[in-house]
């Protein structure tokens, strides 16, 4: 039963900088609806003043192209349904914000796994 729920209600990891937000989606909804929930979560998160008034239209969703890790990104079309987007349950989606000058940020996220490999935890 849990696999069925996962297929019909996937969740995605949205990343920007050091922030990771988990947002649940519905397979039949459009990515714009997911961006609406992401914007709401960002506003509730606070943290950075830039999130206080962010709208879904100021959020660009991106995935590495080709996955799983790439320096190139593919912009996800907000008009596409989740189940037609090519995203899988537990996918990592980067998000960038629209700047005040009308350009988009470059996607970036901290890779803690790479940083942890260099960390000496013995004491």
C-alpha cells in the first residue's frame, strides 16, 4: 500500500543554497501548483528576507540535465503535469529566484556529502 501512495503522491526535495525543502505533490497536478506550495513553504520558512514575498511566478524549477548531477540544467515547464514531467518520487529539484532586474539566479546548492568526506570526525 505504501508504494501505491508514493506513486500517486510523490514528494520532491527542493534545493537552493543550504536550504532543502520537502514538498509533496499529486501526480495529476501541474508543476505550477507545486511551485505555489513551494512559495508558501518559503514564506513560512522565513530565514532570508528574499523569501518573505516570493510568488510562484518568481520561482524557476530546474533539474540537472543529464541527471543525477550536471553543471547544466533543464527548466521545468510549470504548465506540465507532475506525472508527465519526468520527475520521480524523491527527486532533487533546484529552484532559482527571479531577480529584481528581471534575470534569473543561477542554480546553486551546497553538497554536504562532498564536504563530509573531507571532515575529520575522530576526536
